[in-house]
C-alpha cells in the first residue's frame, strides 16, 4: 500500500468510526498487510461548527489546522475529514500542511455531476453550519432545502444520533425528511451530514441518494492508491 491516510475526526465520533469502517470495507484486501496505514485524530473537542457559524463559539479553523499538522508530522501523506460542516475551514487546513486534503464537498459536487447530470433540482440534508457557510450551494444546480421548521427538527434528530440514537424511529424520521425534499421536487438527495448515513440508506429514499461519507471513502482510496 502506498499512501498513509490521516483522518481529522471526532465530529462526531460515531461518524468517524463509520467512515473508517466503510474505508476498510472498500479496500481490496485479503490480509492485514493489504490495508492502508491510517492515522486518526478523533477530537470531539473541536469547537462546535454550528455554534461557530452562529457566532456563539470560537472558529474551529485553528484547532483543525493543528490536527492536520500533527497528522502530517506523524507520517500522513493525505488527509480526509468526515464532517461536512467543518469543511467551512478547508482553507485553514490546506494552509497548515503540504500534503493533499480531500474535500468531501468538492468530491460530492463531482460525483453528482458525473452520476446524475439529469438532476436539475437536488435536495440537501445538512446541518445549520453547512447551510450558513453555503458549502454545497455552488455544486447544486437548484438546491432544495427543508422548510425552516423542519430544519429545526432535523437538527434535533442529528443531535439525537450523535447521542447514540440509531433506532427504527430515528431511521423513519430521517427517511421522512428525505421524502419532504423529494416531494418538493428534488431529483436526487445529498446526505450532506455524516450522521445521516448512520440511519439512512439508498433504499429509504424515492430518489438517488448520495452519501458524502461513501463519496469521501472512494476519493480517499483513489488518492491513497496513487501514492
């Protein structure tokens, strides 16, 4: 194996573990030695991205930059971060290191264009911090968002998932949010929060579902295999 994968994680921890599990499952390996070396900084104390976007917490950029530098010093040759909202601080991360940082936002935009060029209206399930930063809007031809009241309930569900609720009830609620977007005209739905795939699969949505976690996995492995 060529590249050493550095993961900026902890936002939240379960989403980080889910990303790692999918990364391992997608790696063509027959034995331990066939897997990539992975360095993980699972830091749940990164300032809250949603509160930072609302001006209620310190910007996470300096903390993320420090994590990136630490992973590079330990030998990482590329970086990935399974948290959509934290990508608002991509510039801080890239300025801190000399190794590539795989942007799940950019990769999702490319995947959407390649897989579903016919989709002129795309639904976005994303937390407040991601929406406030406008991270996905440049990549969605006509974004379909949840109504304000539904967005508040979506945020409450995300925090429940972060607290460990992946029950059938949580799955049903997430599927209902996706259905709201499809009913509003979305021809594809982006799971733009890494907690979403913990309770939502493609079979739960009556339109193509793009998991940003899976897209980040594929892009990370492609870069790692190249060196």
